[in-house]
C-alpha cells in the first residue's frame, strides 16, 4: 500500500514531463547524453517492448539504470548479444578466465583458504585476491612473509590489492607494510601513499618518508606530487618543501596551506568580467548535445582555443568561456566565475560561496552537463533528488529543467537547506553533496575520524577517508569555498577551516 502511494506521488510530480519518441532518441548521436535519453525512453509507458529491444543496442554504456528500466519494460535484465554488444574474446582467454574463476571458488570452499592461496603463482594470487570478494579476503587475512610481499609489490595489479586491504582494514596483512618495496616496483603513487600514511599512523616516520620518496617518482599529476611534498614537510619540518609547494602551478589544499604556513598572500585568481551581450541562442546553452559537440572541438588538436573562447565571451556563456581558457592554459590558469548574481546575491555570503564552490567542481559552470550516472545540469543533481525536491516544493518539473542554470541553482539551494540543518562546515557539506548525508554521518560518528587536532590531524583523517571520490571532491570544494569567500569580501584562510574539524559545535550536529 505504501509503495503504491509513493509511486502515485512520484508519477504526479512528473506528470508534465517531456516525452520522447523512439524516432527522436534514435536520431541522437551515441554518447552518455543519449544514454540518459534512452533511460528516459525505457521508463515511458508509451514505449513499446519492441522499441525497447531496438534502442538498447544504441546505448554507449548499458548502465545499471538502463538495465533496471529495460527489465521493467521487457522482462529481462539485459538484451541478448547482438552486433556491437558482442565482446569478442579468444578461446584461449576464455579458458584462462574460466580456470581463474574456478580457483576463486575452490579457495572459498577450502578448509584452509590461505594455505591454498599461497600455493598459487604470484600473478594468480593477485587475481584471486582482487576477485574473491570481501568475505573471501577476510579468510585470506593472515600475515604475509616478507619475501612474498616484496615479490607481489613488483606487479602493477597489486595496487588494487593494497586499496582493498586498506578499505577493508585487513589488519594481519597490513603487518607487511613494514617491508618497503624496492625502488623498481609495480605500485602506483596512490598505493605507495596509502602505505606511507599507514606508517605515519604507526608513528614510523622513517618508513613513511621511504614510501613518500618512492611515491614522488611516480606521481601521476601535480596535485599528487603536492600532497607528497606537503606530507614530507609535516614529517621533516623543512620549509624547503613549502617553498617548492608555493611554486606549483596547481591550486589545491596543499599549495594554500603552504602559503598559510609561510604567511604568504593567496594569488588573485581571475574572475572574468564578461559583457552582457548575447552571443548564443539560449536553447544551445541548455542543450547537452551542443555541449557534447563543443567538447569535441575543444579537445581537437586542430582547434585554436583562443579564437574558440572568443566566441563565448559573454556573461551567459561564462562556463564555456572559462572551460576553454583553462584548457588553453593547460589548466595552469584557475578561473573563478561568479555568474547569476541576480539570484545568489540575495543569499548569505557563506551560502553563495558553497554553491559557487560546488558548481565549479561539479560542472565548471556548464549548464547542460550530464554525468555517466545521469546527474544533471550545472549542479549535477540526481533524478531521484529532483523527484524529492520537486515534491517538497509542490511543483511539477521535468528532469531537463535542470539544464536551466537558474533552476539548477534554486534546486541546489533547496537541497543545501536540508544539508545545513546537520552540517555547518564546507568540507562536510561537500562530502554529503557528493557521497550522501548517510556516508557523512557515518564518518563523523566513527571515532577514527576528525576527533582531535594533535599530531598529524586533521590531515590524516582527510587522507584516510574511505571513499576516494568523496575525498578528492571534498578537498577541491574546500579550496573553491575559500577562494570564493575571499572574493565575496570575507577574509578566510584554509588553515582556519581545517583547525576546527574536531569541534562538533562548529561543524556538525551528528557528534555529541
């Protein structure tokens, strides 16, 4: 009964929703954007089973959302293999995969799984460990001999093992972290940083420095290298690391903290002052396929990005303009647009700053963005949240209305009203916006996180967050927030914000 009432309510919310015909969706170019409209088409009552069976093969990626909608429409979870959908695998590879799956099953059924696992070849050990699941890995949680650990570190796939060991806190295996791998190893910078941070928690500074040294040689991007430099400073307390950090072209919490510790001003990051003139048809700004075509131009080697940016030198297309200019500078110029002041100036400066910070991180102010999980618009709001917010606001709305930046901001602000009932700190608000308020509540109530400001806290808590996406997202939003607060006339340093993360009365209502 309750389910029927809920379904009726949700249906009534979207009763005026746009409808798309099979022909309309069929004409769309294959892309993530088209996948979103395929998902919508599959959910429409007027779409026939035959149309569903045809359109499914036009998806770029058959996501879990598409599979679910397809099953409701057709009665089966996935379509039969056909055309592009067939993945051609050689018989040799098929046989190898079959044998590996058999080994995983055999170890799960074994009375002594760890002993059986030790008998495998090293590459097979890694495969089995990564594919045996949480329950299986608990069975394999035993101390690993030093000689074996060092051999496993030579394999690139062992990165994933380390991430799983850390995420699932397999304490017995973690004892092997005291054996630093040789300089020529298969681990990436991220895995080596995990090992270094664990050494810090064990108060083994020398080991942590060894791991960070290895990680610095493999840093995949400037932010990763800046993170390593910052931690090397915390361990060695040498200001030379901070002086190197402030020369970084990247903008992140580490470069801002370095400026705080050296008592340096923050750079004046540009906020373009664009004319109000209209250069673009408003429909194009809210068209996901227009943005898709523009991205293709932006990343084309033939494009002259300066001239392309000039085509969007207007207030209404500030997202396009700054996106192109950032790409032109190879992401060494950091733009902080402040559009839609006619809406946002009515809000408190802290609310303006967090909405700007999230919009910059979510979409770079691109109005018609669509993610692979169908988060929509400039504020990347998920369809289920749109349903909830529209019901709360007692209005009928189509998902595509999120491609209007002003509507997106209004809905994001509505969601922010809820988040700020529980959270006052921009870092925790960012975690909740990205990973959900349930995840954030769990972190804050976990006594391993954000409980004091001694030693290496709160930096360890930030780095040890068990959700890699939320961790990265939170750090970026926090930087954006600090810059926007300063632009709005509120003097704020990032070290000030980080210094209160352990004080519930200043940050959240989940901790006592």
